[in-house]
């Protein structure tokens, strides 16, 4: 993988120009992507032109952008034949932020149709027989394969954290709306959150700071850590339990206290009702496509929307209220701790033959709560496939989440 910080250091020392750094990324895409399929659109000349004339903290950084995020100079096809060749008039807010920080957008990365769960053709760079996850399939795979140092995706259930775990990269779903979602094709407007993928947690922190112009200062002391096992979400696979234990042992070895936490009852209810909220909002967001283009909608998405049509307004309102109660409970549960660690996914990446992007069981609660979540890479299953551990902090405490995740990443290396 390519470290943003290492690449920027080389550029600062004059060892590499911004244009050369972007050209190397484009050459890597040309070499590797035919076997992986992480990109749906490339703009080689546009990316090189941007690298020649832009300045800023991300100058020389080649970026992939999930194909649900609008770009005026490239198609935004949302993983669907309905939008084949569609060209938005304007860039999404995030795209403008990326360009403003000096980065070069090299292309659009694959997404499941409408960021749901019907798989893409993208392969996991660690083993082509396995899925990269979804819905941000190409964004995770492009970083894992060393094609680009930075990519962007979105999460409604587990579409950033889960593929990051499967691909062995660092990734963050920031607090809800820390990155504006204007120009993102919505699925669930009250949950959708934009996130980013990079080689390491410090790379993620640097990139997020560059685009948001926020200072994510280190915690400056040993954190208070809880363990959230999310019993209501079902048991994890052995490799994920082993990864969590490894994380606990690594933190404890650094003199950091780690305490098991009980799941507030409000969490279980909110977790159960999250699909009600998400899919009813999807029915609204995709109303035109569902009414006029139904034959082109993929099977898993169609099943979710058909189910949403059976739900009442009362059920939708109860799901909204359950989320509110869970957010209050989360505020209380974080009073004595700085962050919690949990599973990033129920298991390692599924095989492509399973026709699955994986399960968001350990992600969807935190997506509903709007809390910052970070996948910390560094663990492996017995077959060598990556397994991540997730760090979560209170809403708005993105700096704390990044600080704790960086500590954990370093501890896992020692």
C-alpha cells in the first residue's frame, strides 16, 4: 500500500514531483486493475493536469471516488445501468473539498447498485476468490492493491468499515455530516455518511484534516477503553473474536485499561429497527427509479424496497424514536470512557461464490448513532485474509477516535 504521509514527505524533500506521484498511481492502476476491477472510470489527463497546477496538503495524492458521488468531469453511474453515462452538472461538496486540498481525482471506483448489497465484479486484492465487500468495493480494493493512497466511500450500514476490514486497510466513517453529503446519491438521508480509506490510521487522519480543515489533535493521555461485544448482533467468527482479543492484549500491554461494557437495552432495539428506517428512506430516495425503472433494479435491492413497501408510517416513526433513544443511551455510556473497541465485521471476506458483500451486523448500530468509527488493520485469519478491529467514540469526538485508533494500530505492530 501507499502511505499518504510517506508520499507527501518525498514530495516535500523534492525526491518526487506531484505530477510524478500521480502518474505512478495511474500506471499502477493500468497494471493492476484489469485483475481487480476497482475502477469504472479513469481520467488520466485530467488527473495529471490537476497535479501540475494544484497546491495544498494533498498535492500529489491520487484519489479514487465512489461512483455514487457526483463529479462534473466524469460520469456518475451509481452502479446501475439506469445511470450509464450520466454526467452531473456539478461536483459533490466532497469532490470540491478534495480538489481544494490539492489532490488529483484519478477516477470513479466501483459501487454496488445504489450502495446496496448486490455485489460488484470487483475482487479482493489479497485473494481473487474473495469479495472486497461493499458497497464501497472499489474504494477499499484500490487502496489495498496499492493503486491509490486515498479513496472515498459512503456508509449506511457497514459500507466503509466492513470492506476496510476485508481488504486490510485503515478507514473511517466520521461523525454524521462531518463531511457534507450534498452530491451523494442518497439511500437513507438520516444515516448516510461519507468516509475515507488509506493505508494507515495516521494517513486517514491527515487526509480528513486536509479536506475538512480541522485539527485532530492527539488525546495526550492514556485513553479509557471499553469493549462493546454487541451481543444482540449475534456471535462473530472465531477469527474476529481472536482479533478482538489480540487488540485487548495489545492495549493492555501498553498500560491501557480495557473494560468490558454491557450493551444498553436501547442499542438492541435500535439495531433491530435500523433496517426499517434505512429502507423506508431508500424507498423515498429511489422513488423515481422504483416507479419507472423497476426492471433494471437488482434483486437484493428490489427485495429490500418491496419489504419497505409493507411497513407502516407508525413502524417508521418507531424506528426513528428508537434511534433517538439509542443516541441518548450512547451519550451516557461514553461518560466514563473515551472509546470502545468492537468487531469490524462478523468474519473475514466472503468468497465470491457466496454472491455476498458481507454482513453489516456490527456496523449498522454505529451508523444509526452517527458516531465516528475507524477500522484498524493488523490482524489475519488462519488463511491469511485480513480481519479488522473497530474503534468507536462519542458523536463529535472524531479526534479521540483517531487518537485511540492510532494507538491501537501501533500496539498491534509491537
